[in-house]
């Protein structure tokens, strides 16, 4: 008997390269293509239905979450809950919504990493402005980070030796009730993205920063190069990603004079670094991983 083709949807941003690439890769493997914008999902708790533009998502075998929103905000938590409900109907979701929930909020990610014994930059989290000011005075230079942001958006660098830093701190606190303060680390011109699929190490790239920017993000002029991580970097990155159980992720690591430290673990990971630095098709790797997992699931159920 011929096996029914898998139907796997991709949650992403229509028109964005990585989302479209993953949807194409899934279509190449399965013959089915559906790119789902979370803004268009409707959930009926009464009858347990989940729809998107006329599609019954409960009839899918699986969903791969590439990008749940273009801009991080607390509303992303609501979208994850809708996916969590979809998972209760029998649709497999990669990565699992509960795993994603631990990462889209920077504080949740940091707490899990710290509890897991992962080395981090010195960090203070508080709603108390006086306590925040004391942390800046202790650190000397600090980075203020919103709890919901990616690619350094909304981050503020302050220096206790420069005039106006208290006003900058106050302005940040006005926008962010919870103040997340991290000691600024002297980055040696680059930080590392250590990539995993299904918990398996794939490759590492370096984000090499523009000399005029304090961060290494591509949006600030950085670029990707191939990198061979040390045994210690790889060991720490493997341990960090294992705390969350994601199907595709990137661990951001910086090599410091005190040893490797982790900035964060990505809820979704990026495709471009692997492509530009190594020529690796991350969309194909991830789609292969999910298709293999779903076929194994079918065999186990038969």
C-alpha cells in the first residue's frame, strides 16, 4: 500500500527569505506547501478547530515554526499559546511551543541558562531604578536589554563615566518596567553562532562586527565567516541547547578572557549564517529532520 504523503506546514513570515526557503524545502520533500502567517490563524475552543485562510490546520501531520512574528513583543506569547493548543489536536510541532516559550522572553532564557550552570555575563534584573543604577556603577559599562527583542533591537549601552547615563537608564525604564542589565563584555571583534538540528551539532559561524558598532549583528554592519569552535565552546553550547530541547537553534557564544560565555539560545535559529559561512542549506537540513521524525512516528504507530 502506498504511504500517504506527509502534510507539513511552516509558520513564518510570507515574503521573508528564510520562511519561503523552508516552505520550499518542505514542498520539495513532501509535495505539499503551506506557509502560515500567525496573524491569520483562528482558533475555536468549542469545537477544537484551528484554521488559516480556509485550511484546516488540524489535518496537518506537523508544523515547523520558523518565525512566529516579525517583531518580538509580549503578543508573541499569545501566538505560542495558539500553537500549543494546535499541538493538543494531534499535530506535531517543531520546535515544541513549550520549548519556544522558554526562549522568546529573554528573562526566561537567562534564568534557565543560569539554573543549568551555563556561564553568562554578569546580569542584574530589577524593577527598582536605584538597584539598576547601582548595577551600572558596579559594571562600569552595561547593556540594557528589552525582554522581547532580537538582533540588538531596543538595546542601550551606558557608561557610568559618561554624562547623562542616569537619564538614559531612566528613559529605558520608562519603556521597560523590568530592567535587564548585563555587564558589557569586551568582544574580540566577533561572537559565535553554534548551530544544532535535533540536538545534533551542525557547524559554527562567527559574526564579525563592524569596527564602528558596539555589536556584531548583520544589521549593524557585521558579516558571517566560518569558524572552528574550541572543544570548550562546543561543550558549553551543547549543554546550553540541551536545556531547551529545540529542533533547530543557534547558541550565541562569546569567547572572553574568562572563558566562553553564552549570550542566549535562539528560539528559531537563523539560516543565513550557515549559508554565507559554510554554504549549508539549513532549510533542507531542518525539513529532512522533521520528515524523518514524522515517518518514524508513523512507523511506530503502525
